[in-house]
C-alpha cells in the first residue's frame, strides 16, 4: 500500500494503535501534541541519534526490521552508558515514495522488539517526506538517581579500565557485507558488458558467502545494548567512575574519557577481547585484527573505569575484561603491544562528517 493512501496520521495510527505504556513515568504517549512524562524523584537523561541512508546504513544488505531494531538499540545503549534506565522513545522518519506501508510496519516491528526487550515505551515522533531516501531520527529518554549517573569525566589515576563483550566483530561484519555486495555488482556489471541475459537472470539467485561468519553478521545487523552488564554491575555493588558505549571505536572512546577526565591510560593488546571469527575474517582480508578492534566501531559494548578496590568484584562478572589502567595525564594514552612495545593511541574510528 502506498503511504499517501493512509496519510501521515493514518500511518501513525496504524503503526502505534496497539502500543501500551509499560512505565509509570509515561503518563500519556502517542496521540496528542506532546507526550506527558513524570520523573518526580529522578534525573532525566535524553539522547538523540540520526541515521541517514547511504551514510549509516545500506538497504542492499539490511532489511527494515533489523534496521528498526538497530536504530532503537543504539539510542538505548547511550542511556545505559550513563548508568541510567531507558524509559521512552520518540521516532521521526523522512520517507521517500519507494517505501510502502508494509515497509514501515517492518521497521516498527524491529523498533518494538528492541523496546520490548528493555521495557521502553514509544511515545511519539514525526513523519515527513524525503527526496533522497530514508532518514531516521530517534530520541531516547531515561532516568537515573543523581548519585548513580556516570559521566565521561570521572576516571581517576589507578582506576582499572574494563570493556564488555568482544571488539571488532561488527566492523568485520560490515567488511563481509561490503565484500559480498561488491562481488554481486561486479558480476552484474560483467554480465551487462557481455550482454549475457542468462547470467543476469541467474544472478537473481545470487547467494553471498557467509558460511561460518554468522556471528559477524549478527554483530553488525542486530546490535544489542548491554543493559545486562549494567544490571550485573549494580548487583555486584560496582559504580563505574567513567563510562561510554563503544560506537566509534575503542581508541576514540577511551581518548574521550581521558581528555574529559584529565588523565592518561595504558591498555594492553593481549587483553583486548577478540572473537575467533573476527580474527579469521581479519586474516582473510589481510587486515590487522588489533587495529580493527581498536578502531572498527559499532560494537556498542561498554567501556568503563572502576576503582582498583573493585578488582575482585569485576573479575567475578562474566563477559567483562580488564584491559588496562588509568595513569597521570602527563604519561599520555598508550597501547602496550604483545611484545611489550609502547605506542600512542590514535583516534582512527568512525567520523560521521568525513
């Protein structure tokens, strides 16, 4: 169905008619000029991300349901990175005429799967037309007690540096998708050049080579916010001194923490968690796997610092790795390699304005 047949309000009603609030702070959601929220005893956390077709996602290899899921999760992740609890989400879309009502339903299915996982209410947004493809702007609202909020500027000398999960897999998943896309289009171009109609017809059944690399695809296409790690930290009585989620790459994020906390750091290459499939893919593409883990981005794992006195507590938490420690600002930000050489960290992660 063409979106124009429903109109803006008809589309909004179709996508949101059965959304029921899950949070007491959601007093009124979709259906009026504003959502009504109430946070009488908490600080309010607000984060916004914009995703542009052709810049942040490629619909050649991500379907709209996965895109909706990922769009929600990257915002939910920012709330967790402040040690908060996500509560509400607003969704604004600019949509071209090539998208149908059913396409938007797929997108909302993904959004709602992500929101349901973390009990987040969709409370509003906006929809308009686009001449250049799909644009997505999502705002996530969360809450936290004032004393619980963790900023980037709280790291102290001798603090331990920790990361959740493993790094570099999402970037390797992107390289895999781009490689198979390139293979497909090169075969299409070759068939067109030769005027080979049979070859072009057979390419309709083209199957990319993803065997044995499913984890990499999952990490790129089905992003997960690490609220489970926040829950484990709370249960263990650990309050990080500084924290970020890893969206642009470990090096970039760690340098942000150091700059805002006025400290230095030492991290150890051998301690950086890397999945086996990531290492295999990096070797296959003749890329340095540590460089991929440091600079790849889109992992959405948590990078945080903790007091050295919490060393035993953190070691008891699954899926968290100690990778280094905070030092004096004058000592700089240093990577210690497997053979004990020292190199300054460089911020080579994702730059959205390049």
